[in-house]
């Protein structure tokens, strides 16, 4: 397989991963709903370029960590189908990474959107 074909194949595999992530990941769907909400609010409030960048970076980090968390869970389930305390620790810590990112993304989202929401509240 030539270099170009290998690159196209790599993209195909990556897009298959995105499809599986969305199709099979219950938490992925929640994060995607949050992403759509942030995108709509960004459009609605006409946020600044810097605010868009921060919002998109937060979305990318949370979605990426959720995908990595899902991959770790699949791998741990394959390697340790029976309960094992180390398998549980691995899955718990991977989930914690997503939670940490989501909490900070929420804080950043509040810092960005609360002033806009307060302006709406002040309107007569």
C-alpha cells in the first residue's frame, strides 16, 4: 500500500472511531449535546473570537478525553473481563480525567456566558 493510500486508510479508520464513539458512547451523546448548546449560545450571543477559541478548545479537550476514556474502558474489559481492583482503578482514573476537564470547561463556559446572560436579564 502506497503512502497516500495509507493516509486515506488512517483517516477512514479514525472516522470509523468517531462513528463508534458517537453510536456506542452514552456519555459521548451527553457531551455532544453540551457541545451543540455551547455552539448555539456562542452564535446567539455573538461571542468574541477569543471566547470562540476558548470554547472550542474546551470542547475538543472534553470530547477527546471522553474518547480516550472509552478506548481505555474497552481495552480494560478485554484484558480483564473479570473484576480486578487494578482494572477498576484504571477505569476510574480515566473517567476522572474526563470529569476534571468537564468541570473546568463548565467554569470557563460560565465565565464566558454569564455576562451575556446577565445583559439579557437587565433588558426591560
